[in-house]
């Protein structure tokens, strides 16, 4: 097996990345990476682990595995309205197969390049395939989008469309492998909504990313904010081709409980709604109202039969 | 299995920790943690993964596993001369056994308390036992101890004693389990040399921590600094009881190549040597000269028979 340093150096440290990251004063290769914070900012940090056969199929294309591991971590920065500065990767793999590593690193690096997120540190160990990615970003002090600010009467809205993650999982499980399929792409190579997070800063009163499923994540937002929600199922934007694949009821169930969508769920006061929509449109993101925040705890507007369990990863049962 | 949020909340978030971490403006429970950097500082970050049966025995006392996972990560902050601010933990485990988790969290939390390192974020997933810890610290801008500053003529020195990590591994493999044994304690519950790292800031020209073995890590320091080293094996401080356990030759081999010691290896100019020793003494750390930096590449002074492979983790072959 290649030594840890060799793997990081050979596959992940492109010179342009480690040197040009904004604020990164020392990249990989020393005991720590160093970041020079910009004045007046807070540092936002999160870690997300992707385990083979739990969060993704181990035989997925290596590029997709690399892309996805970074994307799900970046989604947490998006949900805070933070701008990414870099990431650290703890890669555990059973053997260092150069062709696999090359493709994995390509997917990881390519998303990092698009999202201005250089790899600034890493650790490679032997074991079952898993990738823990720590993302580091910054946000003007006091402006981070927390989960706890939603107020009764505000609009609940989501970026993009929902259900694609679960729809793609079903297609993969049925033997599909065409990454051009919009559902499979949504599942295997999701796009973290970083632009939308930045656009909604100062407008949304609360935000999180939809990773466990809309109902579960809305529950988290409501719990943190001490509020409830009334949803209008008919307004929930469904991923393209989802109804064709799963039928109307299956599609709605996937959108409500499927998880793995990595869109943002936000609460926006009426006074900020037009600006929020305009700013999202400016960065090519749709922002769709799906309900309202209410004072009473609990989520209403959804038929009881639709309230399945959220948090269904790769090995979880489908609806 | 308990949900991720429950595990983090129940076992790891002590109220005093998440709220009192210096500069931590938001602890666990949201999409990201937030850190307010102090003016004029750089942020230091590193990730270290501990995998059961690779880096530690899976049947070690859970408290030791928790302690050790955080200690090896903090050791990288020590090696940069950084002060810890917090950590994020990606915990992967096959099942959530409350008694085991309670003991694991106790070891992790207790070291975090002693080292002022609150857990500010976490992720719990299902899979083979492994713990990836990302540590975050700060250091006055421009004062971090890098690997690359060693100059010919400087003294090479180590904190504490070497070989204890490997000696303890051998004792564990022979069935020993008394954590009061100094070698077993050195292996299972090492102490990150954070005080020494702070003490040596501004005095050492280069530093790293001895995790892969003295010869291997000295090689990294020499490579980064573009220098060589001349060691005096007779001066290398051996862990207490190491010679008794492994014999003189085995003890020296363990100190040179055993790894897992988490002491600091530094290069110190003659002009700073007295101050370095005094400051280390002030924080109850011994600093022992073991050789000199030389201009010619390579490591001299060591018999060829002693130049075994470094980086021997749990499953690696012993000397």
C-alpha cells in the first residue's frame, strides 16, 4: 500500500489548489494546515462521514463517490450561508488501487475546484471504505443562517426539487447506471447549494439542508425554532422524472421522507420573500414556497399515510 | 440504534463544554459549528483517524479508545505550537451499546476537558469502529512551528521519552492490561505535548510529532527542511521500564522505529537552547538533545541494523 503522504501528494494535492485557496497560508504536508481568517468573520466547520454500503453503494463509479463525499459535507456550509475555504479528508480504504484512487480523487478534486474548496489536510488509513470530510468556511460575524430563527407566519421554502436522491437510489438498486439520468445524478453527484446559501444570507431567518428527508429536517428546524409548520403537499417541487419513475404517491413520499436531496430548506419572512426569490433566480436556483411556519408544534397538512420514517440511507428500507 | 443527534447530545455535549470553549460561538446541533477567531491569529487544523485493529486494539478499554483518538489528533496541534479551540468527531461504530459509548465518551471528554478542547461538531455513522477527529486551534499569525525551518548546526531534541508506544503495544499483545503500567499507558493513553508546543514557539525552528517512529519522522523533518541529521543513539531518552521489557537492543529499536509515542521532535538553534530547556522545565517536560542537524541529506550515527521500517501500527510487525 502506498504511504499516506504519497496518496495525498499524488492524487489530491494539485499545486494550483493548495496554494491558491483564499486565506490558506499552509496546505497539506505539515502537521496542520493554516488558515488566515478574514477580519470580521466567523469560521464555520462541519464533518460528514460517507460509509460504503451505508451512505452510498461501494460499487458506484469512483468519481461519483469522491464527488458525493465532498458534496454532502459542503451542503452543511451552504445551510449556514458560509463560503467554503477548504476541506480535510480522512479516507479509509481497504487497499490502494491506483486506478480507483485516480478516479475517486478526480471526482473529489473537480467538485473542490468548482466550489473553491481546496484540500488542505488529509489522513489515509486502512479499513473498510469510508470518507469523513471536514469542511471549513467563513461567514461575516453574526450572519450565519442557523436552524433556530424561524417565526410563525414566515414562508417555508426549498431550493431546487426534492425526491431525486431517493428516486436515484431506487434506480441504482434496480440496476440503472446511466449518470445522465437526472435522478441517478441527483443521488450520486448532488450539487451543494452554496450559491443559494450565500444569496439567502440576511433574508432567511432559519435554514438547514435536506439530508434526512423533508419531514425529518423540517422537524429539526421546528424543534430548534420552537415552532410548527403547515405544509402544502401540492406545492412541493418534485425532481424531474420522479413521478414517471415512482408514481404520484411514491414521488411525494420520496420528496417527504426519502432524504439525500441536499437542497436547502429555509424560513423567510414575507418582507424578504421577493428579494429572496430574486437573489436565487440570479444564481439560477428556484426557490419554491411549500408552506408556512405556525406557532403550534408539529407538522400539519400532510396525510398521516405519508408520515413515514426519514433518514433512509443506502441500506434503509424504501417507502 | 440511537439516532446520531441523540448520541452526540447524550454522551458528548456537556453543557459546560459546548458553551465555554474560548471563541466558540456555536457548538454542536446546527449544520456547522462557529468559531470567532481572535485578532491576529491563524487557524490550525488537522484530521487523524483511528481505526480498530489498525491503530488500536478494538477490545481495549473504551475510555482508552476515546482518550487515544483525541490525543493523537491533538498531538498535531502541539507540533504546530497551536492552542486547541475545539474538535469535531466522525464516529463510525457497528452498534450503539450504551455502556461502551458511555465509557468511550468519558475518556474522550475527560481529555478534552483537561486540554480545553470541547467537542464542537460530530457525525455518527454505522460501520466498522473508527474515529476520525478533526482538531482546530489557533496560533499567532506567522508563529506556527513548521517542519521546514531546521538549519544545519542546530540541536535536535525530543520531549519526554521514546519507545513507550511500541513497548506498550508489545505488552498488550502479550496479554497485559494494567493501565498503570507506564508502557501500556504510553501506548493506550498518550498525552499530547500541547504545553511543550506552546513553550517552544519562537524558539524551535522546526517541529513535528513522533507518530510514525523517530527515524521516519526525523526523515520527514529533514526532507521538509532540506537537511540531514546526525543522531547520538546513546542520548535518546528511553521510556521507563522499556529496557527491562525489551532488552537494550529492543528498547533502542522501539525508540527509533516503534512509533505511537506522540512526543515532539524539534530543531533548536544553540542561541535558543537554554531558553527552550527552561521553558520546558517550567511545564514539567524534559527536553533532551539527541543529535545535530547537518547539511548532508540522510540520517547518520545509527547502526544500519537499527534502520528498520517505521510506521508500525497495531497490526504491523514488531522489530
